[in-house]
C-alpha cells in the first residue's frame, strides 16, 4: 500500500470508528455556536507536497475560535520578533482553563498566547498605523495561511460580542497592570472578530501544514512567516495549545496542537503534515471529543508521535 493510500484508509476508518460517539456538548456561552450540527465530523490531512486527504464533513465551515490564536501569535512574532513579543506575553503552560486569569503576579503579563488573556494581548500587538488593533492585517494573514480568502461569520461575532464580558474583564485587568498596549475595548473587539473567522477542516489542515512546512504554504507555495517564527509557534502549541490538557495530549498524541470551542482542532507534524478535525461536541477542556479521539488514534496508527 502506498503512503497516500494508507492515509486515505486511516482517515476513512477513523471517521467511521468515531462518528457514533455522542459524548460531549457544544459550547453555549457563545449562543450562536449551539446552531452547529452536533453530528458534523470532518477530518483532513495536508502533506508537504500540498496534497489534501479528507473524510466526512471536511468542507463544512465553522468559526476558528481559539484555533486562530497560534496564527495571530505568528503574525505578532513576524512583525515584532520574539524578544519584543515576549515582553508582553509569556511562553509557560498555565495549567489552567482557557478563560482563566493566568496573569504573572506583579507584571500582569499573560502566561502564554494560547489562553484567552494572552491571545487578547497578541491581537493587541498587531497595530495599524493609528495604533488600533488591525483586523484587516489579521484576516489577510489567516487567509494566507489557509491559501484562500477567509471571511467572518458575522452572527458568531455578534453573539460573542453580546456575551463576552469575561474577555472584556480580562482585557481591563491586563490594562490595569499596564500590560496591554491598546484600548481594552478595541483589543477585545478585534479578538472577537478574529475568533469568528470562518474556515473548513481542509482549510485548517492547510494552515497547520504551513506551520509544519516552515512557514511556506504547501498548496500555494507562498511564504507566510519566516521559518524561525513557524518553529516558535509550534513550540508554544506543543506546551500550551491544549491548555490544562496539554501534557496529557503531548503524552498520548505527541504533536503540537490547538483546539477551539467551535469544535476545530489542528495538529502539526514538523516537515511532515498538517492535520485537522472538526466536530462540535466538546470535553471539559473545550476540545472536540471526536477530534481528540480521532487524531490520537491516527497518531498511533501511522506512528506520528514526535517522541
Ligand atoms: O474567547 C473565547 O472564549 C472564544 N472566542 C475562544 C475560546 C476557545 O476557543 C477555547 N478553546 N478551546
């Protein structure tokens, strides 16, 4: 069997094996996310030669939510460099939930760019010429990672904006410690828009593959970020991408990864592949139940564990 056939077979088998899992629940603190279909389940893998393999609902669009965070961190790193970005946001696992306060005592600096507090700061580090957060730069960057023009799910944006007081509170706390470079309202508004950017599992696999491919999109051939930035982002995904489940995930699945509350999940095999899953039913850490199970089983079946 060729490698391509092995991947195609594995995705199809694992889709079949986990499609019937009914555990978990959709995130409802962003009410619009409960409109997703709980039966949706897609898997996608993109190789370094730009070939995509998929099974199930891999072309169904959903909002990126926290899957946007590593890519906006990449944009901040590419714009400002690691030393400057690290003055504002750390790179240590928080051991806490995605929406925890997770700020360093004394400085107000968020633990890492994968938790909400750190992601709000990262977004604020992408200013436009008027020093406001620059959503157009973020959308362009996310689109280059995906290799096509992405757009915003305005209903998801409005829904999170109407209910996002916890993120606003985080932004004000950070600002009160003089650790947020822009107005908290503007930072959170841009962050909500970034979380509402819409993509499919195949798009997510291309985005992950671009990180795995040293910052060059393997489908379009475009360099999106420098190789050292892609490596820095994968490092933080490995240690912090799954929040307080990051250790368990790295132990069992062995790949840098990022989850999101709409049910998206990405993982990357450096110099090998980008992987994505979509399924809206979540576990207690906010990770897709079927996505976790399927990517874990895929890692075992194809021997993808990095260690
Ligand atoms: O800020 C929030 O709460 C959401 N926009 C994103 C959180 C998220 O996706 C957490 N990941 N599992």
